[in-house]
C-alpha cells in the first residue's frame, strides 16, 4: 500500500472540494512513537467570512486567526467546554476556509462526531496552528481509497446561522 502525505497544495483549494476529497484519506497520529490511523468518512465545509456558520463570519480575532492563515494548518478549538474540534485550514492565506473532521473509521469501528474523533486520536488545542505534517505528530495520508458514493447533507448544530446557511449541503459522508 502506497502512502502519500498530503501537502499544503492539497488544502490550498476550494473548501468544498477539499472537504469531499478528504473522504477516504487517512488521519494519522503519532503518539509516543506509535502511529494510529483512521479513514476520514465524514467532513463539513466552512467556507469564508460570508458563511454565517463559520467562526470567521465574525471577522479576524485571536480564536480565528488560524483560519485566516496558511492552508494545511490545524484549527482546533473547544466547544461546550468539553469537546475538542479538529479542522484543517483551506484556501489561500487571508481567506478563512476550513474543513471539520466529523467522522473516522478504524479497522474495527466507525466514529461519528467530531468530539469522538479528537478523543480517539488524542487531539487537543496544543495542535492548533500546527502544520499537517509528520513532525507535528498529526497528518493526512492518501492511501489510494476513492469513495464510490458521497452523501451530501446539511451541517450539524448550526441553526444559529439562519435557515439559508443551516440548510446548505456542506456535510459530506462517505458511503460504503
């Protein structure tokens, strides 16, 4: 099996395209010299300052600075005071796009929910702003899996963004 670490140019593209094309890729975490890998099976796109569901819609702030940064960096934040959320920044520097990793599959189970993903992969805010490369201990690999069917749904938990943004089909799920 050939493994190719995704480079910055993969993420420096349209956010929706990246969200779809992350399906079937592997999120890999190195912890104390051991690697844990899981296939990405669910994502959500958050595309720019006009997207009212995106943290970037409120403008540049300390929390969102990473989103306005370079593509291929992690945006990790805490929600509800208990769940870490893993996003990967997309598009060009200065444009705040990001993809939330919502679901992964290991050889034995599927984990749906971004809090379950970060808990399983031991991801926390120490990775916020870090590049998605091996030296940081968290990266994404292409191992040749190409989804045959992708389901498009509305994003989860964003009613506050209003009906137009809450109903946009920007959640992508890889179907078996």
